[in-house]
């Protein structure tokens, strides 16, 4: 697999058939285990963040990206049907494995370092540079408020869900 840029994070799907890569250029790519590119995650709202004028015949830098800047991590859900990505752009994005953006969780101003699914796939735990751990639940999937708990300096602040 020639990714073409520095990779910050990688995960293998629970069934072992797919690999997701997160890179410094704002991209998340999905690969088959044999090294063939399966697809790329793209948020239509995240186009050309670095200010290059888009021209249809030019480079792929005009295509939508997963995030506006470095993608730190990517992680498959336990059922392998969803992915979560984190970024220096201070967001966490929840995706279907076929590339559809399900939801964007906005952090509180700090770079999001990592996110993982709970074993049942219903919660997402994230860490950020502001020394917090946050537990999220998707409004799109569960129709409840998304921020469930914030753990900071060993204190737990609970938000009703």
C-alpha cells in the first residue's frame, strides 16, 4: 500500500478484511487487506482547506477530504460497519464503512488525539489535548444528546442523555 503521505493512525476491521489509514493530509483511506484501495472517506463540507484553486484537470487536492487538517486516528466499530476519525481540526467524525458521514462531534477547542468505540459500539470515548476524556453517543444513531460524560482530572461530570 503506497499511501503517499505520512500515516498517523491505522486500524484493521474486526473481520480482518479492511484496513483504515489516517494521514497528515486530512485523508482517511480504506484498503482491502490485499493492499487494493477500496475507497476514501470524504466530508463534502471539507474541500480544499489549504487554499489551492480547484481545477478539474489538476491534482486531487480539490476533492473533499475527511478532515481539514491532520487526521490523528481512525478506528472501526466492533461490528465493522462504522468508523470514527479524530483530527487536529478539533473534530471527531463518525462514518459508515461505505464512506457516508453520519455525524460530526465538535470538541471544545482542543485537538482530538484519539477515539475508540465501546465494546457494544454504542459509545465513543475520546481524548484531547485539554486533558479530558469524553464519552459520546451519536444523535443520528440514537436520537439522544451526544455528549454523555466528561472526565477531567479524575472528576466525572455527567450530562443527561
